[in-house]
């Protein structure tokens, strides 16, 4: 239960007292502090005294109307980002909507109000405010927005279905109304097509937003990861080491969530190709256990692994299957109380191998078993389970398993009775031949570096307009014995390159005025830059991004936040492609 001082403030602005009472009745269930204002002037006075998560603002008010009030609110630097929902009792044209959005409106609601929709919209903005205030708002607010969007889609489709059903009923009752009903049906179909196109556009915008969000999150994560590496090298006491281990684990969890966001979008649109090969299941499961073991140990869980000693071959992508089983084990650990039990087992059944991950955790209500694999769905969303993530891990697991020709199902006896996830995959026939899979970038880089001598104390140039990222990386490499120079302006990089003559250069791709791809091409065009090993640092990690970096002359492509151990390996072993 939240404390009184955890409530946030919601400002309700309307010149009609009866509407203010209706807003209060609708929003009272949110449990927040509702503040009333009867005019635009009073709303401005309230804002000077109190911080508000969202403002519900009537458009048509005597004196200062809603548009004028919104403009004055957002002209003040303290309130320029305060979300505003306009309330109107008249039809709003496109020009009025554009004016409202220009003034900072988040949405419009129409009078008479639909309580659930208004409550849902305000709740989303309140939650976004809370999360932003706690520096962890983007991901949780995305869940709310998508859930609200799904609800609106379902309501629109339901309303349209009712319209079509009514039209068909009228057609069967009276042939005399046939022509009018056909026209109505065609009109409804046109609306459906327009709605479907709008939904496709919204879906595209969502994917673009997810990709941009992941990129923007990776930029601040990079200096954080480098700073953690610096502190780990310097810490002495056990308390410091334990604290840094906690930071490192949580940082890796955040990176994992960012990667999951992108993977959902890629798989949904068929942009992920499996690099399949014949692999043994046992070592694959061992890798998944090693990946999740730190979290399991931190929760003092009892893990039992039962995998047959005989080799079981599957035809699949090792990285993606490791992601499947790692997510299932990580999910089991998250939703099992400290000291609980987790079991991982595998056995064959005819031409299938069955892998089960079971736990003694919170379980799943029977009526929600079918929902656990849906996008952005979490069974337990209570505050004490806030570490449950974004609700996308099981969606990824199901789609990756299906891409391998398998299936997955969840079972549970009910709440607090644990759960079991069962993955079925085809067993590969012994002696089967799988075509050689082209090696990925990491394999190419490792093969290129293998015959090279191990270098120590190399000269390294770092070019990044983010001073924190450049400085922390420079300090980390300097502590490893390298000679490092950091440059914050990409237009000065060529001059620094000629003066400093580095062995390697780390270039941030997303820099203003001169991006990393352009800078790499300029370095390669100069005879004195032919032998420099170029490493791209970027928040973009799709195959198209890697192809562009190779074409620009980069030898390595690291996605932020890069692993300090991988950075150090490249510094000591990296050579030109």
C-alpha cells in the first residue's frame, strides 16, 4: 500500500463545478491527490505552488480559455514538459487539434466522458511521471501506453463489429432497405481499411520508437559500464566489491531489457535469421545455467539440473537457444522467493527433446495461463515484484522456439504453487549434415586476431562528443597500461590522428556535424590512416548497421555499452581486417 506522501498531484481545470465533481468521481479510484481550479488564472496560481503530474484542462472557459492557459503553462520553464489533456464538449477540427498539440497537449477527451478511458489516460500519465521521477520511467510507461493502445484497438474493433452485425440484421429483415444497407456496409469497410492503415502506421511508429529508445538508452549506459570497470580495478574492501557487483548485475539486466525490446520488434517483422548448426543440447543448457547463476545464487535458490549424459543433437542457432533457456531460468529466479527451488531437466521423447524449467515460485492463475506469452503481459505487477521486467521475455522465448520448429507451454497449479515451462524441439538425426554457417562478425574478428602477437601498451585514440563516455573509457584503458588520448570534437580527430599516431581508434558513430562513419572514411582515405585499427562504438547493432560500419572502413563494431573485457581484448589483440 502506498504512503500518503507517495501520492502525486493531478490538476483539474474547468469553470463548471459539476464537471469538476465528475472528474473527481472518475479519478478518485486512482488514489492520487486531486486539485481543483475553476479558471485558467487559478490554474496558473496552483502551478506556482504545487508540482503536478498531469493537467486536465477544459478548452472552452470564459476569460482565459484552455488554449491560452496551456500556452502560458508551457512558456514557463518549470512546466514546459507537464502533460495536458484537453477536455472539450464540441467537435474538434484538425486545425484545433494541431493548435492543441503545438501548445503541448498530450490528448483530447470528448464530453460526455467515458470514465474508464479518462481514468486509463490519466493513470498512464501519472505512472509516466512517477517513473520519470525515479529515473526508470521509459520502459514502464511504454507498457502502460501499449496496454492502453490495445484496449482502444479492441474497443474500436468491437464497435465496428457491432455496426456490421446490425447492418446484416437489417438486410435480412427488409429487402426494401437493401440498397441503403449495402452503402452502409461499404462505408463501414472503408472505415475498417482506414483504421487498419492507421494501426499499421502506429505499429511502424512503435518499432521506430523502440529502436530509437534502445539507442538512446545505450548512450548513457556506455560511460556507466566503463566507470564500473574503473571502480572494480580500484576497489579494495569486500563491501566495495559487493556493491560494484550489484551495480554490474543490474546494469547487465538493463542492457538485457534494451536488447529484448529490439528483438521483439525484429522477430515480429521477420528481420532475424537463425544461424543454424548441429549442436549438443547439454553444453547449451550448461551455458544458460552459467549465464543466470549469479542471480540464482544471490537469491539463495536451490538449483537441480537433470540432463542425460548421452549427447542430444538439435538443429538450431546456439545464441538464440541460449537466449530461450537463459530467459526461462532468469524468469524462474525472478518469481521465486529467496531459498526456493528451481529445476532444469531434459529428456527425449521419440523425435522430440523436452526441456522443462520448473520452480516453487508465485505460480500462475489458471485463467491467465494463456496470457503469459503475450507481449507486455506480467502476471504479478505488485510493487514488491517491480523487478519483473517489461513483460517481453516470454514473448521472445515463444517466437524463438517457434522459429526452431518447436513449441512451448506453461503449466501451474495456481498462485504460490510454482510453475513449469516445457519446451519441445525436434531432435536432429545422428549423421545429419548442416551446411556451414557463415561466421558472424565476432568470429571473423577472432579469426583475424588469432595469428597476431599479443600487444601491450598500445597507443589508442578515443573520439566521442560525450565527454563522460570518452573520459571513462580513456581512464579504463589507461589503467591497463595503454597510452590514450580523448578527443571530443570529431572535426579535430584527423589532426589528433596525425599528431598522436595511434595503433587503434575508438570512434563514436552518432556524433554531430561529422559522424563516425564519415570520419572513418576520411581516415581510410588518408595514407597515414591505413594501418590504424578502427573500432565503431554505437547504440545501433543490427546487421545493416554492421554492414555500414564495415563499408566505412571499421575493423570492429561494438554495441554500447560494450563489455570492458571485450574492449581490452581488442586493444591487445586487434588487427586490421
